């Protein structure tokens, strides 16, 4: 498997030896003039680059390295090499955590540079082949190991340029998914702005989205463009859309319908071309029933609805994510602490109520502890505390030996049985009215249905109905 080697920056001294070295090896060479041109090319999810060599470039702003990190996220196999013109062209400590981005030293004969590029190309080929093999295995699987959304599907959604509604618990990675869709879209090189609708009062959310003119209200001493205007041609993520004020929802609906905004205090309208992504942890259908969310806005946003499952339902992703987060937060040059087999088993059994955000915090805590046993004790204790009280009391004598994974597994099985019994008892008490049962248990209806399917309780409905008929 071969791919392109992209060389960024006009440098005849390096172009010639690279042409000689790779011209006849089946790896195409693409020479680009500057960083701007390279970013547009490399951000394309369909580009076949294996190596990107930046020659004689000056990159000292953190924003420059953020862009490189985003490109590395789109193409995990891509090796990005920075060849500075002089020692001052790059900071001594690169502000990047991605191991695929590194600086190489200039060689007087260029042989060292060619060798570094060849080594990077080989590494990229191995990573690409491994990813292709893993994707093939995942596509053939119908169990827990299958990915939530395939890369091909996400690329189709990203390129579709239609509104997307992202559902999921807090911390599952809705913003990460939104940024990934943006990276796959034609708007990838345009602004990506985010507004948390729950973090600000509705008046501030309105001024942030639509902007205002000088004198529109007390404190408006100058004109200020809104996010829709700033993100012209790009993407806006409206996080926690379910918490947006109902009056403001009407204005947002008008913007989506007419593709124009009217700043506060202004008589003029501004045409906007912005893709809207919305995220929420709420059940918007329930919000519509309560009258706190507009049904017409829901259908305007809900062109594509992506439900991101909680981390506890994506078991196959827990350890790869943990390894990635450990590398992300490990200082450059420091050794990674070892995740022992006992700790891995407990991490797989843990409920992860905080999802990916909690996993990241625990990996950062692990880097502080540098002790697998300390983290094992904490997670084991959390598993014990989350079990039903009757089960926990009967197993109290076993909590001293938290490293005993088999006892933890038995306790988890007891917990599952207790939860299954509780679901059945509640359904019987409500004569199998699922919505009433979910309300009694204070569960979202979708989560309740998932648990019924998980414990195969629905199959017992006919028996229960026969009981009441007789």
C-alpha cells in the first residue's frame, strides 16, 4: 500500500533529492507552495497523503499547531514532519501531543532528511494497513466490537451539508463527533464555532448568535457581529439545544428557514451561509410534549439524527480510548504507566456514568498516581457502591479483597439480576404500561426500552398478559 508524500514550501534543495529517492518507488510526490494550500489539501478526508513534510516554515502560534492536530485526527496514519529553516522557526517545545507530528533536524547532505521521510512513509503504511484490517473486522462483526458509525457513513453525513442532531448522555463525545463531521465536510477549512445554550442567559445567547448594533441595549457601545455572521461559510454547533429559551427557538427557526439574521437593534438583515449542528442530552420529544421545545424547530434540525451510545455500551472502545488519552496527557519523553490486566478487567466492568469525559479524568489521575493498584481500588470501590444495597450487604465481606476480579464479576451478575427483577416488578405493577413504568423508575423512555431489550424482558410480555386474561 503506497500513498503520496506532500512537500510544503518552495525549496529546490530538498525537492531534487526527494524526487531522486521516491520518484521510482510508486509513492507520488506532491509539491505545494505554502501552508494555506497544504491545509486545504490535507483536510480533505479523501486525500491519500502518507507524509507531509513542511520545509522552511515559520510556525510559532499555537493555532498553527492546533490545525496540524486536527489534520492528524482526520488521517490517523499521516506522518507530519517539520523541517525548520533555522532554530528560531519553531518553538523548542512543540505544543502538540500527537506523536505523528514531529520536528526533524536538517542534514547537510539531505540524506538524513530522505531517510526520515522514508521511515515516516513506512510507519504510515503500517498504520494505514492496520486500520484497514481493523475496519474490515469491525464491519464483519455484529457484536459489541462493531463501531457505532463507520467512517464511510460519517463521511457521507459530513459531505451532505444538512443539519444534524446529536443525541447522547453528557460526556459521550457529541462535540468531538460534530468536529469530525465538520472535518469531513466541504466546510472543513471554514470557521467552526460552538455555543453552549445552557451556559448563558437567553438574552446573551441571542446577542451571541445574531450580534447587535451600537446602542441596542445598555452596554452596547459598539457594533458586534454574531456567531452566524462570523461563521459565514462554516459550521455552528449549538450545544445543549434542549435548554434554549422557547422565544429564542422561534428566532432560530426563522434563521434556518430564511438563511438570514437580524442583529439586535438593527433594521437590516444579513444573508448567512452556515451549517447548523445541534447537540443535546435531553429527550426532545418529551420536551415537545411539555411545551418547552418547538416541534417545527425539531423537524428542521432533525434531518439526520445521530444517537451516540454511552461508553458502557461501547465496551470495545474503552481500552483504545484509555490508551489514546494516556498518550495525550503524558508529558513528552515521560514513560507511560502500565495498565495491568486486573485494572483492564475492572475498567471494562465499571459503569462509566461520566462517559468519555470521566475516562479522560481517570487517565489523568492515573498519571498522577503512577500506580495501577490505587486506581484499581478506587474503581472497585465505585463498582461496589453502585450495586444494590441488599447485594452489597450480602457481599460486604468480599470488599476487602478488591483485587479479586472474579468476586467483582459475580457481584456485577447479582446487580444485573437485581435490576432485571426491578424492571419486571415495575412492569407488572403498571400492567405492562412501559411509559408508566419508565416514569416510576425515573428513567428516560429510550433508556428504559434499551434495558428491556438488554435483559430480554419484552419476550415475557405474552406470559404476563395471559396471566391477567385468565
